[in-house]
C-alpha cells in the first residue's frame, strides 16, 4: 500500500466520520443555542438547564439517524474491505 492509498483511506474515513457525527453535532448546537437564548431572555442562569434537553434531543437524533449512520459506516467498511481484497 502506497502513501497515497493510505491518505485516501484516511481521508475517506474522516469524511465518513463527519457524515455520521454531523446530525448529532448540529442538533446539539441548535438546542444549546436555543436554550442559551431562552436563558438570556428570562435571566434564568441555571447551568444544568442545558444538559437534559440537549441529551434528549441528541438521543432522539441518534434514533432517527441510525439507519443513515449504519449505511454510511457499512459503505465505508465495504470500500475498505474491497481495498484490502484488491491489494
């Protein structure tokens, strides 16, 4: 395996990682900003108020995005296996 092939596999892995983690990160960001805005508007400065809605939102996102995430990881694994078999 040459250096270019290793870089291609690593780049593909990083892109797959970004695709799989993006839905949870975006939902966490949106919920965090919404709760922070709500805290700023109501002047409720409870630090732990952010965690429960964010955890619930991310958990629901994981449940909804699980088919997409498994398909993306399966496709990446098939590309790696094909690369291993192909030599």
